[in-house]
């Protein structure tokens, strides 16, 4: 099932507040039912996937089964945790030993066209780039803007946060408390216009959103519309294509800004109620509610230069194009995620089918703090290529990430990992696939220690690794 990026809506006017046209002829660059925008990747991503190449490096753009070409999905269909197919194109470890206790992988049939879902990542996620066709064309070559370093800050301690409601009798009260912290975003450049959502994270005018919502604003104008209709100019503080996150700063912030309260995504539980607020289809301030359907759901979306791999919060609240970058709140009015993508049926319209995905707020805080401090974010690196597979221990078969190559001098080599090992857990959390492990690594900080549980020759082992910083300048990042 392709994943459309629910989250930024191309706008002919370049201003939020009005729905965009529904016809692809009226709205060039928007994927509409039965039509494919010129310059955009086909919606049936798996069918047009390249042949599998060398397995990617965990913690890097080619990591853990994610597509090896920038923005190119791969093709596979091997089951992951909770029955989800894995990212298309994950390399398999053909020729791996099949004796009991040894890692095994099985070839995956190519997805069929039409009635089946085209899958990308643990679930099908296609990055819904929110710009026009011309904008999409620039994404592969636009360098990240250099931003002047800003004073160090911690998003865990924002000033004058929105009220936190510990016991909420109704969503109406939550909306009243948090609405002033949610904004609509409009980008207008010579490459096209787009709209999305964002959330105010401090009273000095910092706004957190998705990278794909605002990256074209590097060469254009960005307007932020507050809940009461005031339109304010904004500039880019920093962009991070790896996690699809970005921070803006209001040029002339008013004194009455209200910042959102950021919660703890590690405390999120399946089944808890949630509320999405944003600017879908240009309809600013739209509120939808639902529940958390899953946590740590591996999702892979197409990025400008590399696939975005995140272990996301899955939700059933309706999110649509234009919701991207907007906050996901819990019942206490705390932000627990940044809405970023949705799943859609192959060949269907880009709209909600109850499968939405949000970047966990703890990851968003970690990246945003780095963007505010230096304009750039570092990413943790393990140093292995991976495929999806299984291992058997004491008669029990487990899913996991099969180690292929180990990068010399990497944390993985220093920890003694070797080709053929099957990593089945990190810090006690199950690893169901290469994408799953990559998502966990990317959510961790450079220098952080993690305990890997792996199987070698039918015996389970544990090892502690200290994650290094990824070399962002290398073509093949290891």
C-alpha cells in the first residue's frame, strides 16, 4: 500500500485556509485518482522498484533494508512484526545457512498490481511531497541551507507552555487549550507552492514541522498563519531530511504566542486516545480524533536524498494532505508526535483510510534541539548492512535483522558482530526487520550505548555497542 504523505497540500494560491482544487488538471503536481503527476514517482512504488542491490548500512540512508537509491523504494514482502510486509526491495541473504539456529531468509514474491497494496517499509509509506512538479524536481539537488548557530536550548523546558490537562472530560476542552499552539504553513517559491501544518514549540517563535513541507522555502517565502488568522513571515532555522523534520523561526513573533507542551512518546500505549490538529487540504484548524493503533511501526517514506526510516506511532485518526508537520496530541493536551505520512490503497486517491503515522515526539525533540543549536543534526551509526530474516533458538523461530557486511572500524565491528548474525532486539525491544533496527538506531543519540541481542549458530548472545556519528559526507554511509 503506497504511503502518501498526508501532509502537505499543493496550493495554487500559496495561502492556507482554502481547499485546493480536486482536479489534477487544476492542481498540477498533486497525485489524484487515476493520474500520476509528471516528475513524481509512481504511486505503485513496489511494481516499479529497482532490483535489490547491496544491503544498506544500519543508521544510514542505505540502512537496514531501506531503499539503497535516494528515494527509491525496494521490493520484498516478507512478513514483519504484526504481519506487516517489509520494505520493498530489502536485500535477502541468499546463500545463508539454513541449519537450525542459523539465520534464514526467503525470497519475496513481487507485489501484484491492482488489488493488492504496494508496500514500502514495515507498512506502505510513500512520501507525499507537498510541492508542485517543479518543486519535486529540485528536491534531489537542493543543498540544505546553512543556518547561523543559535544559543543552545532544551525543548524539554519551554517557557509558558500550553496548559496540561491531567483529567479531560471532553476533547472540546483539549482543543480550547491547544489550538493557539497549532499553525498552518504556506510556502511560495518559483518551484511551486505548498501548504502544511506545524506546532509552536517556544514563545520566542520557533515552529516544528516536517522537512518536506518547507524545504522548498529555502528559495522562496514561508508564511505561518496563527489560529486567529494572523499571517507572519518565517525563516528556516534548520532542515533534517534523514528524519523529515524542520524548525522555523517567526521573523517578528508577537508577544502572546502560546507554545505547546511536549510529552513523552516512550510512554505512549496502544489504544490510548489521540487528537490530530492541522491544515488538511487548506482547511486550517481541522481536528480529528482516534486511538493509537500501534507503536514502533517501521515506516519508510521517500525523501529528497535518502529514504526516511522511522519507527512511527500508528494512528487511526483521519489525517490527509496538509496535515504534515502538525501535532498529534494525547488526551492531556501534550504533543506526542508529528504527523508525517499515511497509507493509501494502491491506485487510490491520496486520502485517509485510517492508517496514519506520526514521528515520535522524543525523536522530534532530539533533532529539533540540534537544528536550533547548529542548523544541522547528527545521526547515530551502527555500521552493518542488513537484510530481513529469521533465526531459531531452542526450537523457537524469531524474526530479526540479518547482518551482511560489517563496516571496518564501526561500532558493530568493535562489538564483535559478524556476517550471518541475526539481531532480534535492541535494549530489550524486539527487532522484526532491517527497517525496524534502522528506525531504532536513528532514534538514538550519537555516543549512546545500546544492548543488542543477536543469534549466532543457534545461540543467543548480548553485546553492548556505543553508537558513533554517521559520516554525512560519504556516498555510501557506514
